[in-house]
C-alpha cells in the first residue's frame, strides 16, 4: 500500500466505478463522487489517501482508503473511499488497508472514526462490525444521480 499520487486519479475512478457497477450503480463525478476529481485538495490538507496496488505492478490500483479530520468535531475523522476489487477480497488486504488508516488516526490524535456506507454494501458492513464499528442511523440520499440509502458506522479508537 502506498500514498496516492496524482497519476492515480483515473485508475481510482475506474476502480470505484467498476465496484459501483457490481450493484447496478455508476460513478457520479458531478455529485457524490466529485471529491475524486481533486484528491490532493480534498484529502491532503487534513487527511490522507492511500491506494493498494498489485505487488508486481505499482500502477495497477486494486483498492483505496482515505481519512479526513473533521474540522468542526475535535479528535474525529471521517473514513472515505474504502474499496477493494472483488478478486482481491478475502485475502487480508482490507484489514491491512484499514490498519494503515487506523494507525494514521492514532498518530494524529483521532479518538473517533466514522463513516457512511451504502446499504447495499453488506460485505463491508460485516467487516466494519467485526472491526469494532457500531452501526447507527440510516439516511436517504440523493446527489442528482440516483437515490440511495446509507448506514452510519462509528468506532472509538
């Protein structure tokens, strides 16, 4: 796993779009997914963005995870963009990626990590629960693309 580089942007967008397509959805860069058009400004001033790559090809992105400090909530961060291509799931990579984000949070005095996850991502929800997240409310969303629902998850570090 390594830190995001600007040349990764298109590969990340393609990877996330392919994962959305598993659920009959698509990436919506004009709405919910517009943060991906400028990862540096959206994540690096108060957070971090990592990519998981194939060992023998540092340019083949197979996963991502990001965290951002919540500027209006002390010692709290939001986890975003936690994705892994299906053929790499179940190999321990998600745990490794998650641990990297948790380590960054601890180094930056983050005591609470939270996230929103599409209700259709049931495998992810199982991962969160196994890793100490508590599930909270469900919210209806509409970003101009298509309506969807998300669950709230929170973990104290």
